[in-house]
C-alpha cells in the first residue's frame, strides 16, 4: 500500500468514527473540525492530507513546525489552517505567531503578552484557545480551572488576539468522559463572560467518541490517521 493510500484509509476510518459519534450524540458532523496532528510527519503527508480534503493541521513543537510550515507549497498552505497545540515557551511566541493561525495552548498571562506583541506583525488577529489542565496536579501544561477566567480576560484585553474557546487533553488513566465533563463546566462559565468563545478543542485518537459526546468542536487526531509517530528527530 502506498503512503497516500495508508493516509486515505486512516482518514476515512477517523471520519467514520466522527460521523458515528456525532450521530450517536444527535449532533451534525458539520459542527466538528478535524485537526490532523502532523507532528513528526513530513510535509509530503500534509500535502496528501490536503488532497484528501483536510483543511486543518496541528503541530506541537516550534522548532519542527516553523521549518515544515515554510516548506508547504504555497497553493496548499493557502487552503490550510495551522493550529499550534503544544506547550509553548514565551521565547517561541514570536515564531509561532508568524506561521500559526490558531494557538490552542495559551495558559498564562506572560504568554498572552508575548503572543500579543508578536501578533502585531500579522495582517489578522491570532486565534487563541486557553488550555485547561484537567489533571488534579498542575505542571503538564494548561491553566488550572480557577485560573482560566484571568487568562481569558488577558486574551480579550490583548489587541491582536481573538479568544475562541478552550483546549484540554484528557489525563492518562482517567475516564475521558469524566474529564471532558469538567472541561464543559469551565467552558460554560467562560461563555457566560465571553459568548463568542465557544470552541472546545478536545479529543485525540483514543477518545474521539467521548469528546464528541461531551460537545467538542475541534478534534486533534494524529496516530489514528497517520500511524505511529517516528521518534523525535
Ligand atoms: C500529539 C497530540 C495530539 C494527537 O494525539 P494522537 O493520540 O496521536 O491522536 C493531540 N493533541 C496534542 C496536544 C498533541 O500533542
């Protein structure tokens, strides 16, 4: 099987899972954006995905993504929305703001300040999601639920950023449905203050169904489409 066929099969299977999960939840699959997480896979895979109708890709390391996104052929890049989904150091904010359309991993005020300063050079605002930590212990990225309102207010106060919603990763070893239920609660509180911030980025290869059932709007799927990732280069 060629690589293009492999990707096509993986994508068809994930689209089927999303459609089934949406039907089971009484939702329309049109409300759901599939972000294919292409980290550690080559630009050729991104081109193949685009030819199969994928409109959104995700990357998690600036060092890799800044080179890769620059290498995507212009006519393909124009059709794509690039999401940055990884933990982000403040000193990488300027680089990420130069090529990403959406940053899912904003979790502290200093990062908001750095992204806003960098996004000034863009021709349109940078879309931002506040990442929520659903682990009881902080430390693996994401604002704790009680810190989210302050981070969200900082985003709204920033001239070159646009608050779109929340992102989370289900903690390992916990039922993802229980974790996503906490995300939904944080999202309801956020929308009470910021009615336009309705995106919920949740759901990876292993928990697409739980995320769709909980009300996710964006699914970030890598392995189930592209196969196991090559080791870090
Ligand atoms: C890698 C990654 C994903 C995709 O994970 P898979 O299990 O390969 O689908 C989703 N979200 C984030 C933040 C990631 O880093």
